[in-house]
């Protein structure tokens, strides 16, 4: 049970942290339509993460003596307890960096949920099938932006290439399973992420080709996020995200 | 007893028809296809709904509106549950709902099996010559289009 809970928390945390990052664009997007687009995508991400947290909370409450809620899981866990992918905690940077981060993550989510909708775990299958419809739009939108920036002006190309170099070392972690993921694969609950790599790579290559940019060499990959070992950036994100509930416990809107 | 129950469930569906979607008030929640089931057991009314989008902020408001409508009509023991599967699709929107939506100025969604590349018809002047401005519109469920004939921008309820 603990493995399953860790697995669900990892899915929830990655979405939540990217939500918190993207939300900083609200009111600051380059033009109104794109401000609305990134915040709408972010709304989908937080909705998906709520579904995962609610499920995790139910399992935790059923299997242990503790009493948690989706809110306490989001607002009251510490940095070392968060299992989000390192990619999701990376800085917004400029628009190009936000786009590349979203594109890498959305393509990953797409192939992950496509398999997960056939999970033996009915609740995960249901969340995945629903999320997949939303993520399909995210892949199209972020992919179009990759093309627009890569095949745009000299400056936009330079910026997106810089963003790709910055974020590339955080992509390997998506396809390297932790112990709890491996046990969920053998239980027929989680898709085998090592098998997603080729599809992800192909989709990214196709879009990059259209964008007239090249894929970096594989290189050294950062890992640890899924086990609670994060870059220094997560602490700052959590202090922003959690300060209200920690300062005024149980405060409501 | 069965007959009596049937009549009551029917009455519940009738009441739900009066609950509007908070974001598109010309549509009832039945037009939208988000009410999946209505159950009546041991005096408890259970309404089962499904969210349109995972992050749809209207879901809490919709649950509350359903509750209030039922309370208003004397029901006390009310349970509102949410299910995720099968995932909501715009194919569940009623034909009547699509007509109302178009009159309201929002182009209705295509059926998911419709693979044609045609853009939605302008709800203002019925021109088929329209173009996509942004895949994301004023709410998660809409995209923004513009008519090349009358030049009016309009929302399109995305196929989902
Ligand atoms: Zn027109």
C-alpha cells in the first residue's frame, strides 16, 4: 500500500509544483490570449493533481491511523517528502523556458496517461483517461510554441536553444523508475516508464525538426526528485505555496 | 413501490433541468451531460455528477446549486457524488443544448467522431469561413475563433 501511495503522490506532486510555477505567469503572459492559455493549462494541472491527492488521502486514511486531506498533503508536507520531478521545479525563466518545460512535461504526461488509462487500478485509470483529453491540448499548444520560437527570429531561436540546454539534464529522470514505481509496474498498476522514452524522444524530435532546432546529446542526467532529493529551488516554491497554512493553520477562504 | 419511486426519480430529473451551468447559464446541467445518475434509496436522494474538466472551478458551485434546488423543494437527505469514469465528453451534450449554445453566441462542439478539418460556423452570421485565434478561451472548455466575414470573434465549445 505504501508503494502505491508513494506512486500517487509522485504524480500529484509533479503536477502541483508545475502548477505553482506556471501560476506565476497569471497576469504576466506575453499577450492576453497566451496568458489565458498558460493559466488554463495550469487549471487542468491543478485539477488533475487534486484527483491524485484525494485518492492518496483516501488510501492513507484507510491504511494508517493518520488523518490527511488533499489540502494537508499539498500544504503540510516538507521538501524531503515531495516527490515531484526535478523538471517541474525549474525556474520559469523567460517565455521560451516556460514553454520548453511545459512541452517536455506534457509529452511525458501524454504517453504516461495513455498507458495508465488501462491500469488495473480503476481510480488511476479513470483519472488518466480524463487527464489525457486535457493533456492532448497541452501537447499541441506547447509544441506549436516550440515551433514558433525555434523557427522564429534569431533572438527567439537563441532563447529556446538556451532553454533546452538548461532543462535537458532534468528529462532523464522521467524514464528512470524508483523502487516504488517498479513495484507498481509489476502489479499492473503503473506503466513501465522506461518504455515511454522512445515515444517521448520521437515526438520531441519531430517537433524540434519542424522548429529547425536539434536535440542535445544525451549527457548527464539529474535525478533524485522522485525520492525527495531536490534542487534548492523547491524550498523557495514551498515557502510560497505553504506559508499561509503554516502561519495560520486551517485558514479558509 | 417501484412505480412510486419511478415517479419521484422522474421529478428529480425535472428539478435538475432547472439548475443552470454557472458559467453558461443558458445551459442546464442536463444539457451539458454532467448528471450521470439519480438514485433514491431509503429516503436518500443521490445525484451523481461528473466534472467537465479536471480543474473545472464550477463543480463546487454546481454541487451547491443542486443541493439548494433540492432543499428548496423539500428534500432533506441529499448526497452529491462525483465520478470520473467514464470521462465526460461533449458528445453527451444534448441537441437542444447545442442549439441554445449557438443562439447564446458560442459555437457548439463537433461530435468527437467528426474528423473533418472544418472550423466551427460563426454563431453571429452563420459563415463557415472562420479561423482559430487561440486554443484556450475564456474558460477551460472554450477556444477562441474569429469570423472572416463579419469579423466578430467568438467562443467555440471545444470538442472533448
Ligand atoms: Zn460571422
